[in-house]
């Protein structure tokens, strides 16, 4: 199995601010119990590097136990030290080729918001791209305007590396995303705000199974 191939299925992202008082480790464990294919550690509120590393090492243990891909957002040092499977960066972070120098064997994902950025990501050697935000989202302070499903259509037709659809995706609009070809879908508040996170992930997986996605 190629460790740098993004699997299909639920790409679950932590967001402690929206998790109803639950910590990232407990949230990640519930995501794993529900059957997420990928868990991304995303920490936008201030924590010390030592705190984030400790959390990521615990989540790394959980994801290994469940056979789940573990990705760290933004913090390349934390990703390397916690032995994550991948690192996800944004347009204003270190360029993909520079990240590759630091983590040559790690899966590298890059957020993209336009066809131009998608093609640049291909040239840079990204292993997968984030496609979005498809809908309005408020989980990040610096979020760009929604790109809509037209960009998703472009990527599905023209970009030959894996991608994850992201941004404002909920159970009620996820079928639209799946109908446009997405096979890996990222959700944040739809999962972390749920009273029963594992049950919510299982419900999302059932929707994906309607479209033949069993990851």
C-alpha cells in the first residue's frame, strides 16, 4: 500500500473550539470509533508546541490502532515528531517542495481554491489537494470566499491526483458534493459539534455508501 495515497471516505478534522468542551484526543478517538478514514489534527486556537505534540502523539496511537491515516495541519515539526502520515499546508505556508525536503516520505496535501492553484499544486508535487471551501464556513478566521461546486467539477475532470472536498459540508448538502464526483469528504463542525461523534461519523459513512464509497 502506498502510504502517500489519500484514501476515500470521511476526512474528519479536529476543532476543539467547536467540540463542546471535549478535548482533541477524545474527539479523535470517537472519530476513529465511527470509522473515519482520515483524521486531521487542526489546532487554530493558541496552544504551546509541547501541548500540541503531546496531543498528536496520543492521536497517532489511536489512528495506528484503528488503521487510520493521520495528518497534521500546518505544523510540520509536530507532524514529523509525532510520526504522522501526512502534513496539510495552505497557500501561504511553506511551499510543497520545501515541505518535501523536511518530510520526504510524508503525504503532503495543499489547500486550493481555483483551477490555477490546482495546476500549481500538481507541478509542485502535492500528493493530494483540498478543494474548497465549497460552501460558507466559519471554522477558520482567515477563510476565503466559497468557491462553489463549479471548482469541484473542474478538479474532478482535470486533476489526476486525489483530492478532498472541504468547506461547509454537512449531512444535508453532502449528496450534492458526492454527485459531483468527490470520494473523500472533509467535515468539521458537522462531526465535532455532534453529541455522539462516533454515531455521526457512521451516519455520514452511510450516506457515502449510497454512492459506492466504502472507505
